[in-house]
C-alpha cells in the first residue's frame, strides 16, 4: 500500500528532532520517506543504503545490538534507528525485530540537507540522549540565571586607609562613583560612600585632611560573585544598604549599587522578602508569603531556569523562617544558649517549588541543659514550624522538623547521630542520611554549622562502604521508563496514569549528586552545584556530570511548568504529571532524560559496588 505523505508528515512533525522544522522542509522529507516492513525475529541489513540515512520507528519494537549480539537499547514508536543499523558495509550495530515493525527511512540526501540548513536539527538527531537534551535545553529555556558578577561593569575604585578624606572625595568625583573600597595589602577593610561624606564629614564638621579610614564603614556586608542577583537585592534591602562589595574568594572584584539592582528583573523576590521582614505576627508573615505562587508563575513565564526559580523560592522560605524566629524571640525573650536553625532537604538545596513542605532542625550549643532550657526551645520550634505551616509550608509528614524533640539536639548529640548513621547504615539510618546530608544554616552562629558540617564530611569522604550503601539505597528511586522506552505510570488511585515528578523523576538525580559530593568531601548541597563538583573532581566523568546537569534542568522545568499551569487554572500545585500535558517534543526529551539517569545509576552501582565493598 503506498504511503500517504500527509499521514507521514504528521507523524514526523511530532518527533523531537523534526518538530521545529519549517513547513516546506517537513513536506519535502515526507515526500521522500520509504516505508520498511519488518517481521518479528528478523535481523535486517540494508546493504547499499547511502551512509547518513536514518529511520524512524513508526510501530512495533526493535533491539539494537552490537555485532557480537550484546543488546544496546530497545526502540519503540518515534525512536531513531542508528544510521549504522540501516547502512551496509562494516556496520558496528545490528537491529533485531522484537515485534512486527514499520520503519520510515529518510534518505541521506534529505538528512544532509537538513543538517546543513538547521544546526539544531543536527544536535537533536544525535543518538546520545545527553546530547539531545543539551540541544533541547536552549530551546525550552531561553533565559539563564543571572549572577552578581554579570552586573560588574568596571573594576572597583579603591583607596588606602591613610588616604585623606579630601583626596577620597576628589577620587570619587573624577571616577563618577558613589563609593570607594578601602583596601590594604589586598584585603578589604571597609567602604566609604557619598552618604558617609555628607553625614560623617560635612554634617559633623570633620577635618577633610583626616584619614578616610576614620569615616569608612568597616567590615561591610559582602557577597560572593557567583551569588544570584536577587540574593544581592535581598541582602541590600534587608540591611538598608546601597553599596555591596563583590568578592571572589578573598579578592574584591567589584561593587554593585542599588542602581545596578534596579536594572534587573527580580524585584518581586526582594519585595516579598522585605515585606516579610516588616510583619509583626505570624498571620502577617503568612499574608506576605501569599503571593508566592504568582511570583513563581511570573518567573516561569519570564523564562527563568529551574535553578534560578529554586533559589528564588528558597530565599522566600529563608526570609519567612528568619522573621518567625525573630518574632519567637520577641515573645519568649533572648535564647538561653546559642542555637542554629538548620534547613534540610529541598530548602537546604535551594530547590524548593511552590508546593514544598518544611524540613528543618535545631542545633543547640553544648551548653544546653534540657531541664533548664528545654521549654524555651520547644516553644520556639513550635512557634516557627506552626508559622511556616500557616504561611503555606505544610508540616513534614515524616516529622523531620525542629518541633520534633528528636531533631532538636546539642551539637555533640548531632555529631554522635551522624557517626551512628555512617557506622551502621541500616535502612532507617540511610533514610535519615538522605535528608540530613542536605543541610544549610538559616539563622544562628555559623560556627555551630561549620563544626557539624566538617565532622560529617570527615566521616563520609572517600568512605566507600558507606557510600556504596547510599548508592544501593538511592536505587530505590528509579526513573519511570520501561523496557521499551515507554513511561511507567502510577496505576490506580488519585494520580492514576501520571508520573511522580518528585520521587520518581527528580529524586534519582538528587540522590546521585549527594553521593558524589560526599565522596568528594564537598560542602555544597545544591544538586546542580554538586554535579559540577563531581565532574571537576573526577567522581564522575565530565560528560556524565554534564548529562545529569542537563537532565536535572530539563526535568526541573517540566515540574515547575506543570505546577505553573495548575496555579494559572486556580488549582493546587502538585508533583503529578500526565504525559499527555506535554508536547511530543517534550515527551521525547523526557525519555532522553530518564535514559541518562538510568545509565548514570548503573555506572554508580558499578563504581561503588552497591555497598558490598
């Protein structure tokens, strides 16, 4: 039966590599398609086909094997058959037909023409799923996250501590700047601004011949050059400052001002954080957080990355937590001993979404005495956790919160808990480890956190036996991709025929990144950043790390966009996606992302020997 070009064209247009081609090109390809009918059990070879032709599976299933018969991958509807499987000569792959199949072969001249005319087509045609994800990523996410260093337009203007006030003022005038950094031997000592010259010199009648160090602001707030722009804005808004030194390690690399910030497009995040900080009770804090879903929707519509949105949402949670802690202390009085409020899970990783629950803990000074101090910290933890719940962060179903006395301990007790989990990696210990190894300080003395983090990294770094158990535990989260590259959907219940985007889709990448970071002894907790470190330190190949980063960003965007669609429709955001919500383009790359994760899980199992070392 002759093939119908219209039907062929419609099928081809639904496939990721072809979906973005112009109409004329799709028509030309469809007119040249040659259907190939294959019977179950065949091992076809197409001797004489020009090199560079490809075939699309229209129906049925096939298995690609090496010349020695080892299986490589199974293919179903819409998948590409590698060129070496349909060309003659010294093919390095063979195709076995598992079920009666129909292929659409597209001649080499058409493929070569499209490759030359459309560079993205060549990338999307790559047989490696990681490469196809990279090609799709730029088309789905046009905006990238913006870091503070992107705002630096010039080197910082500097003075020494002994520079006279008058000379400093003349320097600022000549350079047309409103701030000078005061630096000695490469070390930032302070800053002096035009406001300092007005208030501390002119208004105070100070001698302009005096040293600028006498009127500077010493030890100013600083920010790392890799921080996101909205984080700088929140810091400046929270402390009422207009000038912020930007550091690369210990080196001053620039100064950003409130005017620089005004040029950015992240006002909503900083506005919410500022509004939260001004509220006087838990109900007011909850009201200030109420626009969070709208903010997330705006970020999605604006093309923000999943990485950037996760940081933005987590920053709002941090601001909410800090304000609730301040209100608790105002109600209860000053804390009897120092304490650290610690974020866990997705908040710690800066990966929260609009429907994240709360995971947190309290690290208390070793001066803590349960009888004398227990009631205070019980009341503080309950006030904050209840306030977070009122603000839209549900209580953790597993009870991993500071209100649970089990997760409200002195520093030494925390050290012993981690030692026990690492020494005896039983199922409950591994479950705890998967949560508590993602930790970040929100409020309190940094020394309490540094001491605990240093101890944890000493316990786990290069600890092959424990990390092997972590890998084996991580494999309980498997990407929902079946043997024939079909989606494995939830069966029955409220979320029938859907994908669990949290536990089945993103958790496998989060779990792998955690293992790599612990092995490397790295303190970073964000999943993207952990994967970058893993590639740089050789804990995983650079290509493998890059593939996982791309899979993480793609899957994160799928999740956030699903939630944004629900919010736009006035529904509660969740983590359950029907594949029918996605375009064929997105469904194809969803499968590619799952294939990348499955491959990297297998590599991790081999590298760490599943805890059996």
